[in-house]
């Protein structure tokens, strides 16, 4: 969180650059079955974010050293396509995508009933086709829908969303400018049915009151996004 | 790509169908799957396209960078084309550095576009010897149900033809269309059950033999050829598919022009 520059992310009437008020979520749309050759898949557009998640498996886990005798392992990969950002990204792994893959796997392993599939692996592929801010949240959310679409048993779906702070004002669901020029970012992974948390990160600067406000925004946004996830899984637009 | 075991049963089944001049999905020998082409679908790319052929789905995105011209061509910019097939596209595609299969894909598509001369690299020069545009075409597979070659080539040329040079963002003049003079199009034929078929799907690829990729330009000139995988073919077989390729490439070229006009 830099806090540098003089980009005005929110005007005197409390309207943000994309026209939202401080407690609104960007438009969300989810579609399932977008990777026909996969066992389950979902595409999520969230503001300008465009994310495709595909699930393969459960399948034999190899190399054998990654097998677990009592459960399945989740093999999660988060990746940004070279044309997904303003400046082209060179293909290949980097430290950022490794970390996001790791925390995403751990969030999803908290809800998938992995003990039903000992010694196997479930592949979860998250591809960011277009990025706006909050791609890790969109990735986790899309992956949850893809897992459900593949029929993998789970206790709940993870809904992930990030709120934060710009110009000392707490705002829900950060957009690109707010992410770049704002003062705090609080991404969370929420189980909407119980209100429990499986993913949490934060960077920046928040007072105790601001932290609570951002937390509450995330909880409210999770319900909005969860409704769209359920709608997509129940047969989409029909 | 991990090479899956090819069951003898699949090969035998495809051979039986071929003997009756049939295909497992009911298509004729030279009939392609339905083609969907969508332009400008990636807001962060300067040009983009999405192609769907049956259950094969790919994206192409064009990005620009400023480069120093090569010393032997001081008044020319550059074109770079790379193909990535990540494990999202199918259960046999593995993570890691680019596989030989995906490198071949990128290079064959690159040759067809480059050698057609559709992009005037001298137009891309900003200051001779110092500054020029590098055009980067990234091909990205989302779902591989066979014939990624044709899908990539179609998405690639469509993305280039709809691309805008981002002069303003880089502070080097105004935004302008890239200007792609020609429309090279690729058609691929796969030998399945002893005879060539057009637009093979994944099952036909797995149970087939060699493949041939043909890229033709507007005037039916040949711009790239590639024979892939193990197998032997005759001059007569090649003449037959070359004939087919001429009419099919023209159809696909019309599809691209139609979409660009609709912009």
C-alpha cells in the first residue's frame, strides 16, 4: 500500500471512480462448464476481472511422494495470462503466484472432504484472463464453484472478497485504483453458511474501528457473491 | 504433454469407421466443427480474440512493448508469437517449462503469420536504430479437444487484425490500428484410420498417425507447412488435402472479415 500520488479515488459525495458507493460490490457474473474437457469449471467476471477455474480429478496422485495415506491432496495453480494486465507478464512461475497458489490450496483444503479420497489428488487450475484487483479473491471464489460443479464433496463453498481503505475511508471490494493508491487491503475467505474464515491476509494500515468496518463489509459482500455462485450452479440464466 | 496410452481398441474403432468413410462424431472427412469467433474480449489486451471449435477453446491477446531494433535491421520493429498450453486445458497437459508440443504450436503459427508478410515491420519503427514497437502475440488454450493449431492460428490473426498500437500510453504519438495487410489462415489434416481428415478432435488425435498443417495467404500462396508425428504420406494424399485447404481457408478468411466489419 503506497498511499502515494494524488489520484482521487472517492469524491466529496462519496462516489468512487467506478460509480459505486463505499459499501457496494462490483458487478459479478458466474458461468459454469466453460472448460468442456474438465470435470468441473467456472468463469467469473467481477468488475474487469475475468477468471477461469477448472477442476480435474480426483485422480491418481503422482509422483508418489505427494500422496497422503488418509486423504486427497489439492494441487492448486494460480496463474496470470500474459495479456491479463496493462504491461505484459512473462509466462512462468513467480514468487507471487506461488504464494497465492499455496494460500488458495490451504483455504480450499479446509472445506473439501479430502478424507474421502485417500492417496489421490484433485487438480485445481486458476487462470486470470483479465485482471483488475482482487484476482486472488476471484480465483478462490471461481475455484469453489468449479469444485462444486465437478461434484467434489465440500462442507461449504469459500467466498473470497477484499475490502480496504482509501483517503482514510473504508470501502468495500477494492477496484484497481483503490488497490494501487489506497492505504489498506483486507482479503478474506468466508464460509457464508457459518460465517467462519478459511483465508485471511492483510497489508496496509487500519485502526481497530476501520478494521472492524472492513471485516463487516467483507461479510456482507460474501452474501451477495454467494447468491450469484448458487444461481450459476443451479442452472444459470434460465 | 504426457503421452497417454493409446488403446488398441480406439485405433481399431477409428479404422473400422474409416473403412466405411465415417467419423466417430458423424462428420464428413473434410467437415470442420462449428467455429465461433469473438473479437475484443480481453479489455487489458490491445487486440484480442476467442475461438471455439467444438470443445476446443482458445484466447489470443496482443500486447506491445518498446524495443531496441536489431543491429542488422535498424529500421524495423519485431513480432513475437508464443503459445502456452497450461494444465487448465486438459488432463494430459502438465505444469512446468513449455513442452516441445506447445513450442511447436507457437512456432508453426508464428511462421504462417510472419512469412505471409501481413505485418510491415518497417511501420513499427519509431526512431531508426533506437526505438521500435515489438508486437507480442500470446496464444492461450483454455480447453483442448484437438486441433489447437487451427484454433490458435485463427484467434492469432483475428487478434492482430483488431489490434490498436497504444501510442498514447507509451507517449510516442497517437493510438492507431496495427494495420495487418493480409489474412493467413491455417488448415490442419490428421491421418486417422489410414486417410486424412480435417479438424481432428482429441480422440482422433490420440488414435491417429501423422498430421499436416498448411497456412495459405489471401492469394492462395503457401506460407507455412509442417508435418508432425510419425507417419508416411504420398504426393497424391498431399495434393488432395492441399486442394481442400484452399476452399476451407477461404471460408475461414470470410469469417474473419465478416467479424471485423461488424466491429
